[in-house]
C-alpha cells in the first residue's frame, strides 16, 4: 500500500509509493552532449551579454573582457525589468502590478564544458559568494521584497543555455510558496516556540535513514515529504533565516556539501537535469526566529500531470528513505570535499 | 514591460509577458502518431484490464466483452488502493495516513484512433455522464473526502497510454489546491456575499476580451490570471458548486462547449498535449454558495523550472487576451455543436 504523508510546515500532503518503490534505474534521463557554437557565456564572447554587474577576476584584466572566473550580468531576456515605478492597482475584480524586478545571470565558469558539479571547491565558493554579494546589493532597492536564487540544469529542467549558470530574481512581492512556508513555520513557532526546520533536522539526525551527507555546519537529506523522487534539502545546522547572512565559515561548508551532493546525484542518476532553489526569508522580514533558509534540489525525473495540477499534491514513486540510501552509499569519482 | 497579475481567489500572482507576447507558433508541440499494438483499452482486449465498473453498451453484449462504447475500470497501477482502513497517525514531527482511495479509468471510446475531440456529441455526452455517475457512486464510501476527475492527453502531459481515456481519483483528504480555492472563495463570499466565480464570469462577459466561446449554459474563457499560455476555464453560467449535481440540460451544453473548446485548441496549437481537470466541491462540503465547479484546461507548452518551483508563481509568455483572440477566431473543421 502507498502512504500519504503531510508536510509539517505547509500542510501539503503527497503520495509515496512504498509498495513498489522505483529505484534510480526506473527513470529516463535525457542525454547531454555539450555543444559549442556562439555561446554568450563563453570566454571571449563577453560582448554578447549586457555589461557585467559583478565579476571575479583574480589576475586583473579589463571589464567585459577575458580573465574572469565568475561573471554576473543582467538577463538579456528578463522576466521582470529593473526600470520603472511599482504601480499596483485594481481592474474590476482583479489586481495587477507593473512587472518591475531584477533578473540577473551568474555565469559560473568561463569554460563551456564544465558543470557546477565539476568546479573546484575554490571556484564553487566564488560562485556562492557571488550569490551572497548580489543578494545583499539588491536589498538596497526599496521596490523589492524578495530575492530568489535558483539554477536550471538541463533542457528538461528549463535551461535554455547549457553553459553553467544560475539566476537571481528580485521580486516586488513575496511569492506564494515562500509565504506558505513562512506561515507554516510561524504557526509551528507560535505553538512550540521552536523553529520547525531545526526540529525537523533534529529528527532526521536522530533517525538517520533519510540523510544523504553532512559536515560540521550543513546537512543534506531527502525530506520525509519528498514530492519528487531523489529530492534533496540542504540546511545550515545552526539556525539562520537569511541566506545572505551566511558566514565565511558557513560558505566553505556549504560549498563542500553542495559539491558532494551534486556529485552523488550525478553518479546515482546518470547526470540528471535538475532545479536548485535557495529559499530564504523575505528582505524586510520579521521571521528571523521562525524561518530557516535552505536549498531545494529537485532532479527532473517525472512529469507533472492532471492529478498534480488539480490537487497540488504529488505522487512520488521513490520513498525518500530509498533515495537517501542510494545517494548515501554512492561513491562518486573525484568526491574531494577538502579545499 | 511585463505585468504581474493576482488571482482574486487564491491570492497567487503570476507574470504575464505583455511586451513581446508569444503567439501559437512560439511553442514546440510534440508530434503524435497513433500507434497500435496490444492496447488494453481497445475493443477485444477487455481481458487486459480489471473488470468493468460501469459500461455503456447500447446494443447489449456480455460484461467485459465487446459491444461497449464507454467503459470504466479500476486503474491497474493505482496511485491509491481501494482496500484497507484509513489510518492516520503521527511520526515524530510528521503525519502519515494509509494510501486508501479509488483510482478509476474512463475509456472514452473503443476506437484507438479517436481522441476525445473526435467523439460525436452523443458519444462525448456518454463520457460526461459516466463522470457524473462514477462521482456519485464513490460518495457512498465514507472514507473519501474528494473526487477528482482529470485527463492527461499526450506524452508530455503525462499520458502513459495514448488510447482516449480520463481518470477519476477519490481521496481521503481535500487536496491543498482545492482547499486554497475554497478558502479564497469563502473569504470573498464573506466580504461581498456573492460567489467570486459568478462575479468573475460577469466581468468576463462584460469585457468579452478573454472569451473563447459560450452557449446558453456554459462559458469558456482564458482566465485573467492564466498561469500557462492558452489556459482555458469552462464554467456553468448558473451557480453550482458540485459537478455531480449537473442537470441533463447542463450536460448537453457542457458536451457542446467541451467539444468546441477542444477542437479550437487542437486547431490553433497543432494538436497539443493537455491536462483537463474538473474542480468541484468536496464531498461533504458546506460551501455550496461560495464555490463554483469548473474545468481547467491546460495545454502543455512550457516547462516548469526553478523559478516556478521556488516561488509557486508562473511566467506566462502569452497574455490571455491574445490567446482568447486566437481561440475565438479559430475556425476548426467539423466544429458541429448540435446533437
């Protein structure tokens, strides 16, 4: 029999197939052959993107020329535009608001052939520092209420360019899904005077059956209510609501666990497409005790169909306990997690 | 500039590209070549499915043999199983519940080559009557709180078999997304003492720019807050919370508008994959004044990526006003809507 499981924070249920659970071989994974062509994110093609907003250029060189290692530019096809006044108004029954926001691209390496998982710890740390710096910078703009960092890897996960990159969107509203987590975490805190995520982590660390890997400051595990097969959450062990307040020590451990997790995922699932999201507190938040920033890492293995759209709940063929076993036992090549 | 739009019922925002809107040619549509083989839903293969629960057999014939026109059977690979006690309990911080439910398949025609849109009005009406009868029957089971009728058409919309079929799932809980609509509709009712859907329909009928087609008892339109390009909602004009209470006159008009809408969608978008969902009130509901049953019809044209997963809000490249113009002006062949 399958199991229904309820997310203690959002109240959302899902269905987990504990009867005939699907292992890693049950999923088709799209093949990935790195192309070439005139990629706007490649070394020497800097003129094809808007000018750089942030850059890591350890050995100097001129702006928007070669010599960089990480490069942040405005998205050429932004979902929201940086210019303009925020104008929110009604339209009969409806509400609308001008589409003001920021949409930036973090190019993670000048080398077209390397994925995020291939970056050295030093290189990956530079990317994560760019995440932090750009998040902090966008807070200066009073029009914005939320910054979302995310990555789409692979065509089926929505990546339109294959060159390794992440994205940062600043929004004039707090998105529904974040608000849902905030509300749930707030209710839990009101009831127990503790952070729901800290409590969840404590339970995971005690039961240990859903843990993927950990280090001093971070934990990676498959959530009890995984909506998707091989879904992973990464959390700082020390309570912290705001990703942008990450300490230098935490960034090093975050770099380590992110690389280890990506390598395991690639090894167990033959290089799957995935989405990677950093959920953090809204910019002007009073939720510092209740909320806990975290990464959601979702390999793209299943299709969303009518049932999921209609109900908002998901059928997961792989119990997280099984997924975690595969990921924990994996011995990916070049799993070096020391700097 | 793009626009942010807010759903008046759920409070969910989305982003609509009103700047460079994407028309029907902007999307790739998977090619569809009807196969054959040993399809379990084909005439003569009745032995490959579980026994029939409901059947339309106008000229007689024996159960589970040929002669049928619509056939309902239990899903051979159910998401939830009909046997067992409902057992809900805690597990530390978490909640779980045994996966009890019903999962039925409505085979819409014995002919493998015909889609739902190809059915005659008489045939399609038989399918919609099967929806109603099976929904009513499953209410007798006190373990169930919600029945969801839906259809996945095409591989990318999650259909694993191409032979025309819909699905019915009975659930022991009211799903989150429905609860969200109920809560929103309830708040609106509390404030205005009117049904939000009726008010929305009144506004659409006055503005007319998002209407796809209508008849005496039904309206099809592209919602102001369409999360997906060419998304369509179909609603009964007379207030009604419960699909299963549909009258014989309404079924005839529902049949007409559904066929007309499916033909227009196929014509404008070159036979796209789609998901079709009937949202109705929970089985034991006290929401008869506030909620309004409706169909959500979502062609599968875009990919869900990190931004959508992270925020729960969607970027729609096609404003519903543009989508409705294409759908309204379409002249699909054999658009006969008289019985």
